[in-house]
C-alpha cells in the first residue's frame, strides 16, 4: 500500500510553512530573547507571538490549514486522527495550581487532558474513525505519523490527519530544563563546536495522509510518499542517550528495511540535532556509523528552536519542502563543527528523492522515518507486490 501526503498545516516562530522555509533559505533564525514570565529571567526562545500559545488554538490553526491545503471539506467522517504532543495542555494545569490560596475553576478540566489536541481535532472534523494521541517525548511527531500508517495498513481508514503540536513555553518546562543545565543562554547552534544547549520553540505540523489510490481518485496534489519507519527504545536512562547507540541504530535499520532502501539510497538526513553536547555528539557518531560513505545532514533547530514533541513532524514538513524545491535546508547557526559529517551550511540544490528524518526523545525513544519523492507504481509492479 502506497501512502502519500496530500496536505500540510504548519506554524513556527517564523509563521506558516512558506515563511519558515524562506527563513531557512535565508539562513535566518526566529530565536529571540524573551521574558514571558516576570519571575523568570529572559531566555532565547522561538515564540510564535509575544504570549505563549494555547495548544488547542494552535491545533485548530494547523488542522484547518492542512484540510484546505488538501482540497478537502468538512465533515471528514472516515478520517483517522493521530495528533500527539509531549506537553499538551500542561500550561493550563500549571495555571490551575499556580495560586494555592484560590480554589481552581475545574469546570472544563476534562478539556485539558493530554489527549485534548487529538479529541479537539476529531470533534472539529467530525471524525467517526480511530483517534489516537501518542506521547513519546521528542519522538512524538514521527510516532504519530507511524501510528497513522499502521491504522491505514490495517484497513481502519484510507485517510488520516496526523502530526504533533507543541506549546512548551511554561514556567515548569523552563525550570526543569534549566535545572538539567540543558538550556542555551545565547542561541541554538546544532553540531557546532560552541553549542551550549537547546532553545524551546513553539510549533505545530500536521499532514493529511491518504492511500495513493484515494488521492489519485480525487486528483489530489501529492507532496511525497511515506516509505517506512523504525521505532525503538534504549531502555537505558530517562534523559541520557545510550552511548552504545544500539537501539538508535536499530531504529534506522528498521526504517531502511521497511522502506526497501539501503544507506546509499538516502540523499539527506534531517537530524534531531538539539544543540546539546551529548545529543549532537552521539547522533553524529550514529550517522557516521551507518552512512560511512557520507550523506548530507542538517538540523533546523537553530532556526525554529527545539519544538519537543512536534520536532519530528516539523522535520517531516521540511523534508517535503526539500523534495518540492530540490533544495536542502542549512544547519542554521553552524560556524565550526568538530564532527566529520557532510553538514549543509548553505541551501544546497541537488537531486532529492529519498530522505530520512530522525528524532530521539527522553526515556530513550528513537524514531526514524523515510519519505520519498512520489513515484506511482506501475500496475505490473503493484501486482507483483
């Protein structure tokens, strides 16, 4: 079964996907110094607006855009929903408990549960199909797309709206990452010698995915094809990657095998590239191990910040843009790298057919997804398959 992407909804600190892509092509960053909370010091953040976003508002914006982009109209009764978030409505819970002297208003507390973005999406589009709400830390975006592909291949639906939304700029999230020593103080510089940590960013990226048969029957434009994915866990540590890298490598090999690809077939890797000392070092070792021949690599977090659970979906959107423009996005913020990788330093025009998107999350979550330029299978090939 060929599964294709026919619609994209997107927001980052730059704006929509077109605005964000222009920012990447101009080698710009949307990261700015902000102080959203008076009792916390200013920090570099990739904020969509002056005030932190509400995850449900952001969900509605990108879902609406994806539906319009796909040329669909509501209701979508048979459309599956797989929308994930690693933080979801955490800001609302923090607000409910921020003033212990005042009894919190719990009238609508059920609308703040972790699955709320997925449920809100299902209500909005009128779906009567399966609804899932994955939470796999920073691997959530790729997990969401993978679960939707599984639904479609099981026959549960022929179309799904999938992706991840993140509005992570909250006092608790900032305090937690600060306590870990993971937050940058000046900016985000993935794979750079002077990298100092991650920068929190807000974003949402959702996609309409359909069977190729359904997409072609309605004459839909096709951005690309989901080729395969790999999902593993280190079972090692809550916030440190396994130095052996066995499970991470297994996720990539799973993805390649399911996609019927070999390492030399991959034209570009959108790396997780968080700009933390540990992640970038370990990820660079992993890429060098599996792709010793060399492959173009970049991380876009120097431009958009680390959007946590949405980061894999954000990376997938950039991979689709790379296919459409046959141009690879640069590793914004990179000046000097200690790693022996083919890092994309300026926009690079090249043949782009098969791309790999990587995400690694707290708890040891490893996710890899391959997408490719749309190539319809011939009837003879389909029969053999």
